C-alpha cells in the first residue's frame, strides 16, 4: 500500500518511538495516513511480580508515541499480532492483563485504535519458528489486519483492492474459523460492495429523485443474497434501509404467491429449539404448502450415549417430514430459522448463499429472554418477519434495535400452545420410590465463568444436588442439563474431561428416584412436575405456563437482570446457588410441604405479560400460520 517499514530486529517500543520521531521530521505533516505501532506482551516483564512499575514506563512511551502521530497528522493504530500457540502458553495471565490495560489506558485517552490479534488461532505451518511468521503467514496475517483496518475506518475499499488481488481468498482460506460468528452474515467482500453502492446512492440522490435512486437499489439488491442486506444495516440510514427491504420483500412475496406449491422449511441446530409440532401441522394440512424439517446431520455428542442433534427418528415419530441429507438441500420459499446462531448452519441456509428473491426468512426466537448480543444478530435485521413470544420482548427489542424493527410481530410462543389446549393429555414416566413422591426438575445451565451475563451455579452445587437427591427418596427427579454443560464443565475444570461429566450424570441415572433427560419435547415433564429448580434464562418464562413453583438459583447478587425476568421473579423463589441450607429449606417448604406462598403473584404476572392467547385471541401457532398464509394468498395485496 505504499507504506514504510521502520521495524528492526529486536526493536523495543522506545526504539520504535525514536525511529518514528526521526522519520516524521523528514516528511510533510499529514503525508502519513496511519501508523501501525507493533506491541508484544514482552513489553512487560516475563513474570508477574512487579508488572505495574514496568507498565508505567511503557505507558509513558506509548503516550508520547501516540501524541507524536497525532501531531504529525497520522492516525495511531496499536497492533498486537498473533503468536504461536506454544509461545502464548508461556505468557502469565497477570502480565497479559497488565499489558492490555496499559494499551487501553492510552488508547481511551486519545481515542486511538487498538487491534488485538493475540488470541487469533494461527496454523502451525504459517510459522518459520516458534515466534516468527513465514512468508505465507505474513501474507495471511496482513490480510486479517487489513480487514480489521477496514472495519475501523482506517483504510478504504479501494485501498484494499489495490493492496492485494487475493485479499478475500486469503481471508477465507486462513481465517474462516476466526470470523465464524459473523462471516455467515456479512462477508467482507459483500460489505465493501455495499459501501460503494451506498456512496453511489447518496451521490445520485443529489441529482436524481430519491424514488428513482431507490428503484435502482431495489433492482440490484433483490438479485443478491441476504448477506448484502446484513451489510446494508450498518451503511444505510434506518428509514432508507426499511423502505428498501420492504420493497424487496414485497417482490419476493409476489414471486412466491404464483407458485402452486410453497416450500416451507424449519431449521434448528439444537432439538430444544424446536418450536413444536402444531405450527408444522397447520402448514402440512394446507395443500398450498409443503413443510420440511431440517436438522443437523453432524453427530455432536452432548450427553452419554445421546447424540440427539443428529437423531432424525424422534421427529419422524411425531409425523414430521424430516430431510435426510443425501442430496443437495432444495431451495425453500419460506425458511423458519429457529436457531439464530450461524454455527452448524448448512451452506444452503447461510445468509451468504441465501437469495433474497427466492426465499423469505422468518425467525422465531427460541427464548423469551433475548440476551445482550442476541439482539444485534444480523439475521434478525434481515428477516421478513420475526415472531416474538411476548409483547414486552418485542417492545424492548424495538428500543435497542437501531432499525426500529418494523417487521417484529407479537404472536406468542408456539412451543407452549399445548398448555392452552383443553384436550391436551400429558404423561411422563417418573422414577418413583413411593407413589406420593414429589416430582422436581433440576435444570443446570452451562454459563459458568462467562462475562456477558452467565448465571450457572453447577460448578459449586452439583455435588450438593446429587447428595440431596440421594438422601431424599421421597422426591422423584428429572435432571435436564443444558447440552453445552458437558464441555463447559471441562473448560472451567469441574471435571477433567467430558467422560467424567458423563459419569457424574450416569450416577444420577443409577439412582432409583432420578433420571436424566436431554432434548426437545419436554412439555410433558413440565406439566407432570411439582416444581422446578434451575438457573437457565430460557426456562424462567417457559415454566410459568404450568403454574408450578419455580426455585431460581442466583449467583450471589447476580440474577438474570433481564426486563422480563425481573417481573417473573416477583412470583418466583430466589435462592443463592451456593446457599445449600437455603436451597434445602426452600424445597422443603414450597414443594414438599406445598406452601406456595407466591402463587397469586405468579398468576398475576403471567396474566399481565405471558398470556398471549388472551391478547391475540388465538394460539401462537394459529397466529403465525394465519399471518403468513394470508399474505401469500394469490388474491392478497402486498403490505407496504
């Protein structure tokens, strides 16, 4: 890109600063666009005995370096490059924290840019030794750095194209895994295309009527994939984006209406995310539609002897048309995405491959509680419709979503329709040591030691819960661990390996009064239980539909903190997950003795926030089916 390298062998931060200082006096002010300031953890000592003092020296040098760049009209960019996995292991955690704190202190002070690539996984073959990249590795990391510089608005699309013709190929070859959380939504090449298109749109809008410019945008983007719309969410003003996508979706609706048979696909990556059979059956009973269930065919072991993600038979038993991946996935006219995450999504359903003019994407969130981060998924912003389980969830989502989310609809939750149907009959075989045993569900979550709102207590109370169940044969237990818990227990060192975790749950299964259950179709368990103990955000709202006492295990002062859960907790029983005496006492009083003293408050909260059939006059499955089928009738008019 026409840059200048001031790096030298064994150069430290002070020498780098002096080299830059000498260089800047020899060139005109503002002739340098940006400066990459390379930093490494060995800027601070290799032990953690006295990192603050040394960091203070480094902080002063970095402070002077950044001021030098700014005074010279150049943007300072602090960069930490990846290292070999073996080298990374020698860095002390305290040293790394001090190192990053030092950089962040200065970066925040001057509003500079910090690109930290230290934790990026680099293949062994890209290093010429344990510390240095070879030529292939240098090209790969340069491409990754270029990508980050683009998204930091340091370099332009034209500069990326001029830098390397193989730029996008290199990124895809070496770093698809690093970008897996959003590469499904906005590949860099698509983002750059959209940025240039938006610049053209703004330029043309100054000389041509806006309606003409919008027609041009519609003609272009209606032919592209959903990943382009995902890019536009960041580049177009809210009103322009909503107008553009509404017009594009209306064209797709018109195309689908003309079909004699409309293909409706349901995709989810975890069986617990299945929205229930009722919605599927409504489409199956309508001769205009051909519904199909798509589940992952990858065998993912999530519990002992239970690889339910690849188990197709359980859905076939319920009469569902399940697609077995023996050929290419057929294009779906309507695609229900029940799992929002890009991981394990078949290529045909990725936003980068899904064509807007062929398929309309519909989202049904698998949880009432939208966690921080989920509300910013690009999938939600490019959906034709998104059906919310509660009105409160929809209203709160509109406030946090930068696009206002015009296509959000309050429908209720199809999975829970069964609890409102008068002819529903529930049955589950509990392991009972006595006929009058109380039936309790324990559902431990996986989110131990996470920073974004983890609530799980399994690390501290798993042995207490087992010993309690073992000592109380008058209680029948169903243990329903989150499927991600097995691997998580190894990460946080509860167990040395997954097999040990499996052995722990096997001990539960061996008890005469307990069994372990994982997966979908747990409504029968909920309905036949006497109470539930858990720390899972998804179940906070779901268990309210059986009107049974819920004991929620908090983590010290840490609860869920979510807008809807705060209301639900008013009618729930909260106990610290480490307070074993408190847990035991609450089980005894509320479930064993039946003193459900918050029952009235629980019912009031349910009626106010969760009773969607009362609000909509119909079940959620009926509402969603009617909303979509009515709009796709050939005699319908497109809704603007």
